[in-house]
C-alpha cells in the first residue's frame, strides 16, 4: 500500500463559513483526498463576525469533515464596520495558526492562500520552515495592489512594507498558483527590473515558478433550471420578483466593485420600465458587505422602488437564486485587473446566464466572456457604456440572442472549467513542484 503524501492547508475560513475561498478550499481538499492526507488549519466558524457558544470554550477544536482533518483556532468576535475588532480577529488567526502548526505532525507540502492579505503568505512560509516542506502559495488576490487600486490606504510606508513581505512570500515559495492570466503577469511584473529580472545588491531575483489554474463552481450542484422550477418561483415570490425581468448582482457587496456608482447608473432606469417582452425591470442585489448600508440609503433617498436587496442565500439554495436572474452583473472597480479575479463568473456560466460585465480589457473573466461571446462588457468607469449595455439587454429580453449568450458560457465551462479538471491540475502541480 502506497502511503499518501501529507498536505497542510492554511485556510482563514473553511466550511461551514460562507466565504468563497472557504468553499473553494473545501472542494479542493475533498477532491484531492485520493492523492494526499490533508489537514486544514482555520478559524472557528466566524465569517460574519459572531461565534457560536460551543466554539468559545477551548483554544483549539479538532474535527473531521468528509475525510479532511480540521484544526480550528478560537479567535475574537468582530464587526466588519469596526477596523480594530477586525484586526484583532485577523491577528488571532495569524498567531493561532503559527502555534497550531506544531500540533499537526510531519508534512510534505504546505499550502496557503493570499487571505488574509500578506499574512496568508507569511503563514505559508512559516509552515515551510517549521515542517521542512515544499510550499505552494495560491494567490487569489494581490496585495498591496488591491489596497492601492481602491485607495483603501495611501500610506506608502504601509503599502511598501506590504509589498516587501508578499514578494518575500512569493520568493520563498516552491510554486505560485494564480487564478487568472492577468495575475500571472502581475506576479512576473513584481520581479522585473531593467533587464527583465530584479536585482538587489548584485543578487538576481527571478520570478518564482508559477502556473494558472482557474477557480470553479461545482457544476453538479449549480446548473441551469427551467424558469418555472418550483424553487426558483418560490424565491422570486418571496422577494417580489415574480413576473419581472431581473438584472441581478450576487455576491460580496464590498469595496472592490464600484457598486455605488453603478447604482447611480441604475437610477436612470425608472420604476415601471419594461423589457421588450413586457416584464417590469428590476435590479436585485443578493449578498452582504461593507457598502451595503450605503446602497440601501441611496436607494431609499432616491425612491428607487425597482431595486431590491436580498440577504445571502444558503449554499444549497444558491442554484435557485442564480437561476432567477435573467442577466447577471460581473464587475470590478478600475485598477483590479491583474489583482483579483471575480470567481462569481463561474456560477453565472454554470447556470447558463448572460453576463453584464464591467471589467478591464485583458482581465481573466473579461477574456472568458469575450471568447465565449457570453455577454456584453465595458471598462470600469465607462458609465455611459454600462447604461447602453443595460438598455441592450432590456430591449433584447427573451430573445434567442440573449439566451444563446448564456448557453455558450455554460458549454465552455462544461468543456474546460469544471471542478474535476481544476482540482486534478492542483494535485498534479503540487506533486510536481
């Protein structure tokens, strides 16, 4: 009997938390169990800030979830609107994960993701050193580039230190896995000097070995449903969407999506606007995040009755909410190209829905949309083009042209972007690093 190699995964969040990275890592870990003996170090369930009483009694909690060994760290509760409580929570994970590393035995590989920013990479380097293991750094988002793109901080001392530390993590990795072709360019760009490679004090620093592996959705759990499916109809009736032409945003309502300005574009489409097939047009936002309250206040102040805010849906119900949308937003703020990749696209394609993209040219998801002709795209900040594309979908509602967009995206996903394909690539690349 061949002994499996041991793989340690550092995951800030893991199921049952609803963070998208936690869900991806669950599917990745469970999908690689045939290849690796896997242990995950993560926090107790706390993505929304609160912690159940059963996780407040001990410092560590051991669980086994579908064959994956999970070591959870108790962290302080926090509020997403209170920066200090958020920082305490993140640092609780960071130092707790460092200590927990001594509790999981010998490991052959250590895997971490770029969450929390900077600290995710540093934890991976720590694990490599302590376990004398190969280190794989999975970059979902680049920081400080993301911080700078949305002007979350303009302190050059802080962002400069962030860049030094994350380049340090990249440089100490045996393999960097990114989730977009534009992110590969960003990684290589970090290490480029005048001659294509960076040098300091005469020491040449080449970009680390890297590979692109797309994120995914479980296409066996998220797939196209008929418009009259009872659960889809139930969702629509619950939130007053039945009989409407629904332009939907589903996901994190946070800093990186320019949603406040997009809401101003939506305001141009007055309540009572009807689509070509006679349905009233409604814009729905499904999710939560740091700018949700601002969007709600703007809606109420401007009496935008055709805008509906809906809470996050349970994972098992996501298929019904996504299928309710006739057209789906997939957006990023300007400057996010090469920095972050909106994984929500994979769920939209899995449901066979056309996409209203507000994404920079050359970014991974915009390339996928344009290559499949699966929607309409424009640059972030081009609000006139955003309005024009919304109007196009309204005027083409119910047509074969719109339906075919969604079908092409779905067909491409099934052929090239399934969960099984991506997970297999991860296992092969980790073993080969």
